[in-house]
C-alpha cells in the first residue's frame, strides 16, 4: 500500500506539470511542422512511450523491477533508438526537441540500471526518482513543442 501511494504521488506530480492550453492561439509552444507520415509515426511513438511508462509503473507497483528495467531499456532507452527512426527524423525537428528526445532515451537507460539495482536492494524511492528524471524530459518536450 505504501509503495502504491508513493507511485500515485509521483504520477500526480508529473501530470500537474503538463500545461493545458485553452486554444491553439493561447498555446505558447513552438509549432513543429512535419510531413504527415512523420507526424503519424511520431505520434505513434509517443503513444507507445506513454503506454510503456504505464507498464513500467505497474511493474514497479508489483515490485517487478527487472521487468521495469527491461521495458525501459528496450522500448525507451538507448537500445530503442533504431526502432524509433530518430536519426531519419532528426533533420525535421528543432535542435532543442532532438536534445530533449536524446536526453529522455539516456535517462531511460539510466533508469533501467537503477531498476536492476533496485531488484536487489528493493529501493523503490530511488527507482521512482530515476523514473521521474526520465519523465521530466517528456514533460519538458511537451511543454515546449507541439506538432502540426
């Protein structure tokens, strides 16, 4: 129960940092225009990232640190870069957006290592802290950029 409460608090803090604009005119984020096929691919990747975060949180809540580590590395970490076709898409995105994506992938790999260590020492707060560092990159990117 205590671990679930910690996880719920961590998630609520993440959600509260995401800006919700009233209209496109009020949205101060930088508009990124991508070819339609790249926009579709990018949005599918982001939905998969979000789904992966949910699965990681579920694994952590169950104390399954190794599963959380595997998901993070294979679907979000540095080992996932080729499947996301980031190198091909990078020229179409602003440098800052590319940097935030790169930082998210690196943070996911760092989280995977911390989660593996937490499988031994059962240090959920440390694992959640590493997970938060990863999701901070997502929040920063979504706060700064929007797709057209």
